[in-house]
């Protein structure tokens, strides 16, 4: 049984004739290793799985050793079905992309049917190695945080559970003990991601600032905050360029994103104040210290969680596609989220209350831009559950 639909796509590609290196890139606890094990169970050919996580010596010779095992399997297969090599957490090996390029090119020249699947915990870090050495040799399959539909099917979660506890499958068994759940999120996920996936593998001159920026993103998720205001909130703050760079690192690690303002022009988008957004609502719940019951009673806090759940669903759902996610603001009016695919725009407003309110931001945005679809989520508009169960790309088809 496949836990996630994407596993079927990975299995299909591993059964194809040898064409490209398949790269499964996603944040920690998005189920990449579990997905690989399910794909392995569905394979009819020989395979070899190896993980670089926890290696004492992170030398490219490790890659070559694993590759030789897969080569031996492929050469010893009388039915010429080849072998599939799975390399997990490979970005932790120094010079991994150069080693993979050399070995892949050798097999290409010899015609040896070794197919390769690479798994990495940070899309940003994996992408660097790919772009440096493996151009034209790979396809990326992005593995995002678990959606509401996936958490509901796997664990029987209701809508409010998903809004508060988010989409980390490894934490699902801990939600009855909220203190333990919170420590798991902060210690095993956040701290590990920051310290091992970002700080040890990327040059960060001010690690304390990166951590403070993450905390700020959790506290202000769903709100537009200029870089100058961020500097005023943070101690030891760097320049706006530094903050923008650190936001990109946090987004690449699957933690916090800074959405650009939609203006119809790319240059203006890049210069805008970002809208901070957690990519998994578990992060803001764990950082807030509020219990599930307390958050549910606090109307303002719950409203920010609902908006963040919508935003995280959109961000994770359009990652790796040609759909762009942004927000819009002008003259004290705002549209929570804007999806764009070419000339097709969808404007989305989120209201967690029951009463339908006026939408001056939506009206102003539609006067300025040609909008294909206008969506009110919550209130008397589309039910939140229905929206979260719909693939985000469907709104701009």
C-alpha cells in the first residue's frame, strides 16, 4: 500500500528504461525514506538502498562503494532487468554530485542498466549539487509536507487537528501528549533541520539571526512584514539582503517562506515586503506554547492558523510547478493569496469566522488585474475542508 500518491509516480519512473537520475527532494519528515521503502517493495528488479545519514567519514568513496553494489546486481541479472540504486541523504557527502556524475556517465558509456534514485532532506541543498555537476542528467520529484487529505487518510485526523498539528506524519502518535509533541517538533525537527541541514552545509555568518528569523516567521505567519520592521524586531540584525537570503534558506529547508507581493512585474515582486508564512502549521503551534484547546478558543490566534494552513497548502501544492504564489496589497487593502499561471490569476481570501464580510481588497485587485477565479474560503464561502482537499493547481486550470 502506498502512503502517498507520489510513490506510484516514483515506481513508474524506476520501471522505465534508464533515462535520468530521479531526485526526491523535500523537507525532513515528509516521508521520503518511507516512500522509498514502498517503491522498493513494488520493484521486480534487484535494488540497493544506502543512507549517508550518520556517516563518520563523508567521503565520495562511499558513493562509489554503493554504486559498485548496484553494478554487481545489474551485471548478475540474467533477465537484464538491471538494478535500482537508492542513495538517501546524499547531500551530506562531500563532493557527492561530482562522484555521481562520473559514475553515471561511465554506466551510460558502457550501457549498464543501473537506475538511480537520490533522496535529500533539503531541496535547496540538493539543488546546488545538481546544478553544479548533473545538468541534463536528472529529474526532480518534489516531496512536500503532508496535506490534509494525506493526514486524514493515514491517521483519521479531523480538520481542526490538521490546522493545529500540521502535516508531520512522525508526530501523529504524540498529539495526545501535547508537551511531548511540542518537544518533538522543536528538538527533532526544527533544531535538526537548522543545525544539520542549513548551518553545517551553507555559509551562514549570523546563525543566531537565522534562528531568530525563523521564530519571527512563526509568530507573524500570515502577516506582511517589511524587512525594516524585521530589523527592528530582531537583535543583531543584518542588512535587508541578509534577511532575504536567510528567508530563502528557511524556505529551502521547508520551514518558513516569504511570499512576494503580486504586481504583474517580476522586478516589483522581488522588491516588495514579504508575507511571512510557515510551510507547516505545526511550527507555529509548537513555537506559540498555546495548547490545542487554548488556540481553538482564541479567535485571533485560530484565524491566523487557518490562514497559514491555507497558505501552506498552496505553497506545498504548487512547489515545482509553473504556478506562482504571492499576495497583493495596496492602499490598506489586501488579498491573502494570489495564484498565477501565465495570464490566469486566482485571488483567494480566507475568513475563519462564520459571518461573510466585505472584501474591499478583492474588489480593488479585480479592478486592477484580470482575475480568472475569485475564492472566499470560510465564512459563507467555500468550506475550509473542501478547499484543503482540492489540489491548488486546480484553481488556475
